[in-house]
C-alpha cells in the first residue's frame, strides 16, 4: 500500500495489525438449553452446547415436558406416597413433592426414577447442588438414563467439575457411543479442561451421527480453527453455514481469520463484510475490514469501515487509536488535513505512549504550516522514542 509521506521526515504512518476476537470458549454457563427434547428444548433446535440444565423429562420418562403419565404411578402404600409426590410436582407444589419423595426414597433407595424426580424437583427450586447426588444415584442405578447423564454433566460443568463431567460422559458413551448429544456434551467438557483437539474430534463424531444439525459441525470448525487446523475448519464452517447455523457471526469471523492467515485477502474481506452484516456492532470486525480494504487499495470502502468502527465500543482505547490513525492516513491522501490532525491528536490521547502518533501529528501540523504545534508534537515523539530519526531531523529543521 502506498504510504502518505511528508517532506523532511522519513518516518511514515503505519497501519496497525489486525486484531482477533476472543478465542472460543464453550462453557456450561452460556445459558442456552440443550437441543434435545428430553432437556425441554425442541428437537432439532439450534442451541449452544454446554448450556443450562433442562427439566423437560417428567418422572414417567416422557420427553415432552408434560404431566406424568399413568404408567409412572406405583401401587401399594409406598406407591401412594410416590404418586402423591408426582401430583404435587405436576402442580408445582415442589416443597410438598420433595417431602413426600424423601419418605418414599427412605424405603426405596434403588428406584432410579424416583431419584430423577427428586433431581427435577431440586432444579425447579433452583437448587442444583442438591440435584447432583440425585442424578448421580439415577445414573448409577440406570445406565440408560440419558437425561440424568446429560444434566449431571452440565451440573458438573456449572460447578467447575469438568474432570468429573469428562469421566461421566466417557462412561455414558461406552453404552451409547453414537448418541450425538452425549458426544457434544463430552466435547464441551473436554474443551473446558483444555483438551481442545479432543473436543474438536468429539464434535466431529457428533456431526457424523447428526449430519443435518449445524451445531456440532460449527463447533468442530471453530475449535479446529482455534487449534490451527484450518484445512479442517474451513469446510466445516462452510457446512455449518449451509445448514443454517444461528451463529453466523462466529463462522464468518473464523473464516475471515483463516483466509487472512492464508493470505487470501479477497476472501478475508468478503467474510469480514459478512461478519459485519451478521453483527454490525462488533468493533474488531469493522477495524479489520478497514485494514484489509486499505491495504488492498479500496480506500472508500476502508474509510466507511473505519467510520463505522468509530461509532462502536472499542475493545480498548489503543484499538480506537489505531482506527483514528488509519483513517487519518486515508484522509491525508485526500488532503483533508484538518480532520486528519484532529484524528491523530485524539489517537495520541488514546495511546499516549505511542511515539508514531505524535510524529505523524507533527507531520500534519508541518504541512499545515503550524510550526509551534509541529515542534511540540515532534518533541513529544522524540521523548517517547529517541530512535525516530525522521522526527529528530524535522525537529532540528524547524528549530533553526
């Protein structure tokens, strides 16, 4: 890219490097419910893995979140207690349900279904800690209880017990290796223990068992990109977009970064533009789009991106300084010196340790014939960085 160069100073304005959004972190506290119906979500819904604990499976084993069916009721004296607890649960009388079910479990501690109901009651009262041992009992007594397995794993992750979650899902997958939701939850647990490559592999496996679901292929792509495997990431991210992922911004942003790393600037510009459409409020996207377009000689487009970035909340004051400095460079090429000087002065305030901003500001003031301001700016630049030979030379010339 042609740099704006001012007479008498060999130091020129420079674009800042591209910035990156925060790395992917799939956590248990993202708040979205899991996608399967047994956790209360609609089947096929696009929701974030590792989300909140669901309460969709009733004591009878139904998966629609409705009232318990007659098949779940028990006979005898203990059965009456259990059935009353179910009725209390279905009518949201949770304290009464818990009290009755505790009486029932004293005499029937091996009833996995009752432990699952107790966990559901605890969740309904926002007591996840109390639900954990009930899910543990349900899983121990019924190795095919998928809702308890997944909910217990999510609870482990919400409390930071990721290693326990990994072990739980490994055991569950030994019985149901082709279950896509268990594989996704296993991937979430692995990611949170720092085992990102293994997490990507688990998401890949989930995608093979649920090929029309964009969620696992999206997160496999994001993790493969994060771990430097863009050869896998790029086709996966494109597949997720073709399947209609709701997380378009994350996919486009990762594709833009991958294209930039591969020096495919036109592709990078395309994907940053799409990321900006998906999330117009993202500062870093507009900044990076401006830098790439500026370097490609697309000055009007770069100026538009920088001006959009100026309206957004920056990731840091230094980042905003970079936008102002880069925009000033474009304006200098258009001889818009007044606005360029204003932007550079603001950049110097945003990043007061940056000698180049002061040097560039001195050049603009010199071109405007504002000698005193130019001297002040050059002096500050040399104080911050004595190696700036161009600023030293310009300062010496002005002080003659």
